[in-house]
C-alpha cells in the first residue's frame, strides 16, 4: 500500500460547513446528470477542483453523487459507474479509493455523521459489485485485489439498546472498525459486522453474516459465519474444518 498512498497528498483536516456540503452535493448531482459529450467535458474540468485528490484516467458515469468531495481521494484508472454515492460529509473524515478500483452501479459508501472521524479505504485493484453498502462511523479498510459481490453490507457501527425506557436512536453507537485484508472474496449478500477482521485470501460464502474474525486463507459460510475449510495451493487437498 505504501506505493499507492504516495500518490495522494499529505493528510489534512477538512472543515466542511453545512452550506459547502450542500453546494458540493448539488453541483456533483447536476454534473452527474449531464450526458456525453458535454457532461464528460464539464466533469473533466470541474471534478479535479472539487475532490481532495483525483488521479489520471478516472472514469465516472452519470448519476453519481459525491458529498464532501474535498474529503474524497480517487487514484488512477478508477471506474465509478452509474448511481454510485460517496458521502464523506463529516469533517476530518476521508474516503480513499486507490488506483484500478471499480465501483459498480449503485455502490453506497457513507462515513455516517458521528463525533470524531471516519476513514474508509478501498485498496488497489479491488472490485465492488452493484448495490453494495459500506457504512461508518468506524474505520473500514479493504485490501488489494478483493472481490466484493453484489448486495454486500459492511457496517462499522453498532447501536446501543440496553435501556428499554429510551429510544434506541438516542442511546448512541459503538464503533470498532472493520478490516478486510488483501485478496478476499465476499459472495453475494454477505454481511460483515463491526469489529471484524477477515484475513488475507479468505472466501466468505453467499449470504453469510460475519460476526467474528476469520483467519487468513479460510472458507467461511453460514449465519453466523463459520470456517469450514482452509485454502492451500492444491484445492484437492484443502484442509477440511469440522463444523462444531
């Protein structure tokens, strides 16, 4: 990751007023609705001035929404397809999309307003499929060359609910953060809950709910997700793990 990060500017704290956030949101929505070829030209001219960092050969389709664009960093050769929404509205928060990432249609990445800050990073060469949701306010770090299938939910937060006399909404949230290491594959509809680390090279079966850490090179399925197999270089000799 060190080479990737070097292309981005040094970290800065951004202070966004509500008015500036509204202006950014309106402008990016309007720009996103203008079709080619005029829209392409206008986006190439205006987007570099709005984002915290915008790399080379970035492809952004129509209908995308960027809130807090000055807190969003996008590397080289990134593809952002229709109806993607990136919300970095909270001051001192950041969304970083590293080089060669693809955000497919309808992907939603939201730092979620909260005291403190939230950093969400998508590693180089990762593909996130349609209608997947990433939400703070805990930090989320996805490594390089990951495959995230459609309708996956990665939620770095948890509501407090111990007091039945108060609305859950008023009891606050906890946030621990989520790490998905390099070369992981999450199947369709997987849910990853706060505080989890998924080890390098792991595979999570479709529909699984990951509530605990997954060791590297594991295959995990079910609700809650359990490791059923360990990967190795010879798939025929992969180690089977008994379900307890």
